[in-house]
């Protein structure tokens, strides 16, 4: 019996030493120490022993059980530690591998141009206003001296929401003139950038949605000279010192006199080329002295106050600023185009 016990001890300790993981250890525990295990099987034969032999064998069996248990304990600790070490190795991060470059976007050329315009006007003491794109025809037309029957009110030009033509997508940022006059204290110096909508087909220079920046000054003794001086300053800051402008007479219902301002073509310097369609000049904005009727309708006395206003096309400004030939590029948002700015 002693030999049997010793053989179990050897086999068990060898097997424990060779175990590859905790699950195998558990199998060994059942095999050697379990109720139906090998050690138990031997002990069941104790009855056959003499009274003197029994306690001696019992002692040996207990020693063997203790030895196997302690070997298992130690082996388990080692296996767990080894498993952890392996996991740490497997999951280790090689910080020297080059990372994937995170692609972040950048500003759209039109908004770069808008920010430049804002900077310039804020520097001159203007306040930047934001206004609704869904506007009342009353503010977009009536209060701007464009009465019923004015061609720009036609359904073929304007997006209306209702059959009585009272609510519309604003066709210009000029209703912001009225909103400013209605809510602000005099004197007023504002710009108001935003989207405007007209029923135009898309081509290289037209889109049913585009952006304008409205500008307006109302104060005592304000003249056309202030308008021209201010716009020339802005143009020089945007396009560089010495950039020439030209003011042509025009008509708007809410300004009198009215004009359009052209900027000398950046491509040909005024000689005439395809970009300026042979003109040498590119139209940039409409402007004028605020019509006395418009001031009156907003409760401002035109004998005491005068003002000027302008509306600049933002896409056009950006196209000139960044030498972009086709308006559609601004709206397509092709990253290959946008990444150039
Ligand atoms: N609202 C005019 C347009 O859309 C531009 C303009 C604004 C003209 C202010 C005069 C004064 O064409």
C-alpha cells in the first residue's frame, strides 16, 4: 500500500508540474483527490490493514494529500501570473507605430471671406446682426418702398409660402435694414450677413440660394462720400491696396440715388479678359443713400437723419478673393476643391 501511495504522490506531483493552465489543475484535483479519485480509492482499502499499520498509512496519506494540495496551490498562482503576463504582452500597444492622421476639416472659402468682411466692419464700429430667412413680404418689399406690382415681387422671382404672398424666403438681406431701424437706437451702424433666395436656374454665376451681406449706416450728416469712402477702404483691405473701384448709377426702390460698385478685374487688371467678360470690371455690390420714404416708414425724420446702405454678394466676393471661376464649386463641397484654401 505504501508503494501505491508513493506512486500516486509521484504521478500527481509530476502531473501538477506539467499542467498548462488552471483548468488542467482542476482536472488533476478531481483525478487524484476527488471523492472517486485515486488517493481516496487507496484509502478505502485501509480496512484491510492491521491496527498498527493503519495510523502509519493514514499519516502518509495525509502527508501526500497536503503535498499535492500545496503543489497545486503554488502551480495555480504561477499559471495565473503567467497568463496575466501573456495577456499584457499580447495586448501591449506599440507607441512607436505611426498613427493614422486624424482628418479635421477647415473653414470654407466663403466663410473665410465673410470673416474678413466682419473683421473689417467690426473694426469700424459696426454691429453684426443675424436675421430670419423666412421673412414677411412687408419687410422684404413694402417697408423697402417696393409696393404691390413691383417686378421683384412676382411669383416667378420669389419663393412664397402662402397664396396671398405675405410670407416668403427673403430675396435680399435688405429687410434687415428695417429690422435694425425698428429695434435699434440711432445712430445705427450694422452689417447683416445671411442666405437669400431667388428663383434662378443654377449656372456658373447663379444659384437659387446665395449669400449677401447687408450694410447700413444712419446718422446725422451722412453722405454718399461716406459710402464711397467706406466701401473703398473695405475693398482695399479685402483685395489689396490700390484696388480700383467704379460706381455706376443704378436703381433700387429703397435707395436714392442708387449705384452699383464694380471692382477692377483681378485677372487682367482692367484690360478685359474672359473672367470679366471683356469689361475690365466685376460687379460686386449694390448700394445707395437710403430713400427718405424708407426712413419715414420706420419713424426716422429724413430732415434730421440720413443714411446709406449696401448689399454685397458674398459668393462673388469669395470668388474674386480666391480667384474661383465657377459659383457651383462653392456649394458642391468637394474636399479636393475646399482643401486648397
Ligand atoms: N438688396 C439689393 C440687392 O439684392 C442690394 C442693395 C442693398 C442695394 C442695399 C442698395 C442698398 O440687389
